[in-house]
C-alpha cells in the first residue's frame, strides 16, 4: 500500500517543515503560504502532487474530502457521494 499525505488549512506547513513538500505543488490557508518553504504554491481549492494532496481551509473541506475519496476509493464512488450530497456544481 502506498503512503499518502493529506493536509488542509494550516496543516500543510507541518508537511513543509518536514521537507515532504519540497519542490512540490501545494496550497494552504492564504495567510500561511509564506511558511511553505520550497513549495510551488497554487491558489486552488485542492492541489494534488503525487502522493500529497493539500487544500486551503474550512470552506474547501467538502471538496477536499471528495478528492480524498476519489484518490483512495475511486472517482465513481466520489461522484456517487457528490450527487447524494447535492455537490455537483460545487466540487467539480
């Protein structure tokens, strides 16, 4: 089984401090972007780079959760959950 790192809000700073995000694309809560060190910062809801997935904050948690489901269980399951939660237009 592969090792994945999922991190949201200010938590990507922990991954950055551990060197896990060095040279990777990632995002964080906007006020923490200067604390990411050697990261290629992207201002997107969810950013995936290999085995690392990051998201911006509380308002992006649903989309982040669906992205995690897609990564771990599959896009079809994530789509089923998206539809059941009426999130088709929110988390595309």
